[in-house]
C-alpha cells in the first residue's frame, strides 16, 4: 500500500510539474504534506532536508553569483568576447562556449545566460550574424559547464546532500571534473561542426515593426476640421474607448511626443495601434479620416525623443508573475508595450492581461530618457545591446578571491564546504560587494524548497520500498546484459524524467532507485549515483531548463529546434556518460 501511495504521489507531482499549474515550491510542499498525512514520513523526516548544509551551500552560491553580477565581472568577459568576435563567427562560437562553460562551473547557469544574452545578441547584430546561431549554444554551454564542479549546478549539490544523508561519501568538489570536461568539449565540437548547421538562420531583425507583425495593427489617421477630437487631450479623447494607443503625433510635419496631456489639434496626423476590428470602426468615426496604403517601419514609430526597443525580462526581475496592466508602465516609466514575444510567439492583442515570465521579450515604445532608465533597471535587459550595464568594479576581483579561497580551504579539508562558502558569502556582504537588499533577491528560494522537499521524497521512496520495487522492474529485464547496460537504462530514464520535472528533482527521484539496483546487483553504488547525476544535467531535448527558456524568444526558435539540435547532442552525451563513468568509477571496485 505504501509503495502504491508513493508512486501515486510521484505521478501527481510529475503532472503538476509538467503542467505548471502551481509553482514548483508549492508542488513540493504539497508532496511533503501528502507524505506526512499518509504516515509514510514523520514531520521530522519530511523537514530534515531544510536543515541540510546543502541548503546553506546553495544559498551561498546564489549570493556569490549575485555579487559577481553586481560587480560587472561577466560584463568584463563580454568585452573580451567582443574583441574575439573580430576573428570570425566560428572562432567566436568556440571561445564563447568555452568561456561560458568555465564561468558556469562556479556560477548559476541561468544568471550567466541572462547576463551574456544581451551583449552576445548585440555582437551578432553588429557583425551581421544571426543571433539564433549563437543563443542556443550559449544556453547549452552554461548548462554543460555546470557538470564540472560540485557547485556548478544545483543537481550536483542535491545529489551530494542525498548521499550524505544515506550514509555514503558525498561528492567531492572536483570529483566530476574529468567527465565534465569531456562533456563540455563534446558539446562545443558538436555545436561548431554540426549543431550550428541545424539551427535556423533567423534574420537579424532590422525592422522590429515587421518582426512583431505590427503593421496590420497600425494606421495613420488625420484630425479633420471641426472634429470633436480637436481640443481633447490624449488621456481623455475617444480613441481610448476604442482600444487604441497613440504612438506618434505629427503636427505641421514635426513629431510631438504623445504624452497624455497633449491636446489634439486640427490637422494632426496620428499613428495609432489597436485591434484590427477597431481600425475598421475608425472609418465611421466623424471628424477622422484614415490614410490608406501606408507602409509602416520602425522609423514611423520614432521621433526626435521617441524610441522603440526590445526588453528582456530577467530571472532576477521583481516584475515576474505580475500582470502587465497592474505594472502601469506608462505612469511609472513613461513607456507602452506594443507587443510581446513569448517562446517564439508574437502576441499583439490583449497583452495587458498577461503575466510576465522569465524570458519574455517586450517591444516597448517611449521617450529616450525613459528607455535609458529602463536599461539600468535590474528588471529588464536590453536585447541586442553589447554592454548593458557599462560598469566595471574592482570588487569583482574580491569576490573571485573569496570564492577561490573557499574552494581551496574546503578542498584541502581545512574547513567543511558549507562553512567555507558561508564565510565567502559573508565576506562579499561585509566588503559591500553586493548591496544588502540584493542578498535576499539573489537567492532562488523556490529551488531551495524544491531540493529540500525532493530529498525527503527520496527518503520516502527508500523507506516505503518503492525504490526497491522500481529497481527490480528496471533490473529484471536488463540483468542478463550486464552492469553497463543496466546503467544505460538508468541514464535514459533519468534524461526522460527531466522533461516533466526539474533536473534536481529528477535526480533525487532516480537516485534511491539506482542505489537500490546497484546494491541488489553487488555493483559500485557510486558509479550509478554519478551516472544519474550527470544524466540529469545533460538533458537538452526540450527548452524546459531556465537557461533554454531565456533564449527561446530572443532566438526566435521553434520548439522543434530544441528537439532537433538538443536531442542529438543529448544522445551523444549519454554515450559519453555510459562510456566514461565505469572508467573513473569502476562498476566492480
């Protein structure tokens, strides 16, 4: 009965994770409550993961990553890549993927992708390269680089915590490095010689009006003599009731900034944006005439002080989850949202009701000073710019020094890793390398809840006997073929499980099953633990990883692009894992 309950809870959790009906932390808490009320775990067992040193390690890594972001270290790397780009696209691709992989071995991969996405897309536009040829490799490099060290990805740390709780030796800091380096090299070679050819060569996008399909939603109208609109302000005029937004006003052939207090006059020419059906109603409105056959470009939406830009919603934006209408962007920033690109879909109508998410690209129009203010905001990154922050801070060297010292001291066994990283994080705060209010913003609290909760779920699988039962199912059909084939089966199942679940959650679900199978076959349990850990980190089949979601819209990718390019790379990396893990962690030690 307990086995059935645990597997049923797992199935429900997978559905909720995949459908994203609730946030991952809410689903995790529901799983814990189900395990407690069913009697499978005691409250102490269910909440033990929240007191693990892994939670401290993860939180410290997030803080140090935030400090590196604040100090401009990654911008300095972007500047170096800009110089390398003069050597050609292929040279740039190799250098970029190598640098990103090295950086993400010590930083959160989503943050690395978010910071470098805008300058790399800017370099692509400057050199007339297609951004879509570079952004997916950027995402993949940040994910694969995390396989090299213990802190490179939350999956590695989650596995370390589970092994320690199970009484097994935890993963060492550089234990995965030999296989991780091979994984990175294979990923780079694949993208340079094969993967990039499979990527779409989407145009650079010189005309955003055309890119977002706005032309059919734009029209030019003239305020005629004796029109009832003459004398009304843009805030109070009847155009608003028809669902229109005034994007530009021409008066005596001179552009006027369409501020809410601007009074309309006879002869004014207005560029308006609105639903197609409402544009038809304008023809019937008294005192207004519509100009036919006007072909709009970006130039028509700009004025002397008016600009249009693409803004990316960053992973650390405080606007995530908020409805566009509730943000009141015209009042707060003086800008309006013309359109939104989400996962490759261009949305132009009823966008005010949408809730912002990481990776959304907003097409904004507003005064140039407002745009410059937004570019400095941590809520947005300007897509297509080469240097979004423009600052360099020597404190970034302090942060790198604190991190390096922590790794050295924990590596030689002088202090535990958790204490070393906590000391490094405190040093970055005390030396003001990161503002105190940014400390809590840098921590991915949802991920901490997920790992703590799913660690308890792994215990429930072991305690209930579900892990042994599932291990027997997998081993039963593969045992005659030997340990390597059985390990291959676990690698494949882990990769598939990461599609509906996060990488860390998938690893924590499969780990107790893999360890049980190794024990049943009298094989090296560490070999299976490492194989599951690496398999959870190389699943690139679909854009469900946060790093991949970030580049989905800006790269103008389709879902099938990830399956086509990432699927083959995932297959190659699974071969690498199955071939090398038994070499460094023998099945029969």
